[in-house]
């Protein structure tokens, strides 16, 4: 059963946000983009209007003063029209570059850069008229209608105020010289666009927080969705348990393979077993190659007996080694003396067996420093 929107009270996870971004689902405000484009256009006209006007005047002067031969040449009109289009476009290239730049930067400033094929892919559901009507009459559709009505009201009110303010100047343009009239007209147009654009900031200030809130609301998750996501990303407890068991079995297999190579097994004698190996030709300390308690300890002892590795019972030392030393690590310095007593006994035992001597007495009362003692 799908979760209800009322159940989606949790903030989206980083994975949910990343997946949404891949699908092109990010916060966007068309009102912010429109506002930025209009402000940029008006600013450009205010700053470059005079230069643009001079370019238009020069374009009309050069292209409308035609000689008799050019006028009666059948190929001339097409050539002149082509040249007028090229010159006009060249005048507007900076303006177009500015608009393209703003059209890219304005959306990025809110939701970041995203390109998703999935977002632009064709979906038959988008062509369903019933779904379309549902979107129109949904809450989101009503909000879009409110914004549209607000924009119409603002633009109408500001346009009427601008009309009353500039009607005298507009009517006086016809009495001005052509050069001055063009400059004056561009100034009026850019000023009106700037004021109209500025009025739309009210709509943008309403739309931007709403889009951020709506985007966050759509991505909210229920507790069950978070649990399901954790299972997918980390694996179910059963799978993780099976993986841990396999890892432990592999580690135990490698550890048991080291037991026959050990010099001695220090035991508890029944609960703990620790296998030590010492290379007399190196300057390193004895190394712990295997350890275990209870069943694993019994397995270590069985492997050691089968491989004829000596077992020495020393409960305090066995516990100290088990808790103080990790696998395949050298024993701590504080246990050097105690382990040396064990190794000395082992070497004496091997020498006695080889030469058929009387076996040495196992060491007793091996001293273990207090900081290494464990009950």
C-alpha cells in the first residue's frame, strides 16, 4: 500500500535528493527567471540605448539612401535586405548574449545546474487530457492562477501609471529631430521596461519561497520509505548477517592455517587459546597468529595437536595475550618477559625430544603485569 502524503513527515535523505536531481526534479521559479530577464533587458537598454540608437540611425542612413542604378537593379533589393538583417543582428548580438547568460544563470542560482534526459523524455501521461484538467484544478494550478492574476493586475496598474507619466513625452517625439527622437524613445522604453520589471519582484518574492517549500514537500518521505531505502542501500539484516558469517568463516580459515606454523599455543587451558610464532633470525617480537575462546579455542588446540605444536597452560598469560594483541600483530612490550619464559620452555622441550633427554618442567607462576591482567 502506498504511503499517504500525511505520512510523509521526514526530511528527504541525501539519496532521495540525489535521485530527484538526476530526474531533473529541482526547485525552479519561472517568475524569478522572467524577472531577471526583464531587469537585464531594461538595464542593457538604459546603459547601451544611446549606442543602439546611433547604430539604428546609421543603419537607416546607409541602407535607405540608394542610387538610381541600385533601385532599378532587380538583384539589389534582396542584397540590401540581407545586409540590413545582418547589420541589425550585429547591433543586437550583445543584447542576445546578455539574455542567454541571464537565462542560464537565473535558474542555476536557485536550484543549481542540472541536465536530465529523463525530464525531457516523452511521456504519454503528459498528453492525457484528464490528467491535465486535474493539474489545472489542483492546488498548484490555483496558485499558478493566482500568480497570473497578480501579474496581470500589477502590469496593468503600473502600465496605466507609466502611460499617464510619459504620454506627453511620447506625443512630443514627432516634433523632435530623428536622431534625438530615437534616443529619447529608447530612453522612455528602457525606463518603462525597468519600472515594469521591478514591479514583478513582488511576484518573484512570493514564488521563490513557495517553490522551495513545494519542492521540499514533494520529496518528503515516510518512516517506512526511509527504512526501505536503508535496506536497499545497506542490505537487509539477513544479508548483512550472512555476509558477516562468511567473513568470519574466511577469517577463521586463514587463522587456522597459521596454527601449524606457530611455535606454541598458550591456553587457559580450556576457554582461551593463543597461538604465537617467533622468528629468531629477525629483530621483531613474537607475533600472535591465532586466538579464540571456547569452541574456536578447542579448534585451535585440535589443529595444534595434529600438527605437533606444543600447548602450554598459562591462564593469566593466555587471557592477557587474547585481550591485548590483535591478529597478526606483535605482542606488547610488557609481555615480553612472560612470553620469553614460555618460548624458552618450548625450545628446551624440543631439544629434549630430539636428544631423548628428560623433559623440562613447565614454567609456573609466570609474571603478568597488572595492566594486562584480565579475569
